C-alpha cells in the first residue's frame, strides 16, 4: 500500500476591515504555511523511514509536485539539500547506535539506510574517523559515570 502524505491546508484567512464590515480574503501567507507543513511531514517521513531508499521523486510524487519544485522548496525551507539532510539524519542515528549498542557496523549501516562502505566514507568525511575508530574512542567514554 503506497503511503500518501497528509497535507493540512491553511484554514485561517486574513480578516480585512473596511468601515462597514469584516470580510474574508484569501491570504498570501497560506502558501508559506502550507509549504512549511508539507516540509514538516516530509521530515517526519524521512526520520520514520530512514532505513529505506529515499528519493526526491518518491517524495515529490507523494506531495503532487515536480521533483525540481520539491527540491527547491526543501532547500528554501531547510537551507540544505535533501541528500545532505538524509545523510545527516543517517549519520546521527548511526552515531547513537555505535555508542549505545554492540551491533556490528554492517548491521548499523543497513539499519540507517547506508551500505557499510557509505557509512565508512560518511564518517571519515564528517568526523575524520572510521565508524570502528569512533566507537573505540567514544563508546567507553560515554559509558563511564560523569
């Protein structure tokens, strides 16, 4: 069953006052509000499905946008690309697992959506340590009493 994002549309309208009465007018802020809510639902989707392959096309299709439009919105609201965001979430989850479990690195990699090689490369690039070096260096320190 294909999952669709639930998009809550902006329901409040701006009230404009004239001397005789109040009237409703569709406000321009609704577009930004809707897009922010859509991005929030995408972030939740990514965090809940980090172990699977997440592609711009899959997400943009669920939102009803072209891939290019979705990628522009994502970058506008988060300041990073979809790929950068997904990589950061995966690295964060892998880091926590390395520090809190004894699972093999290959299992940790697959549980966060990386191959072993991708996890190794991402760790070296961001932390300047391999996952095993990181675990050896920090896992013992994090388990010691403060």
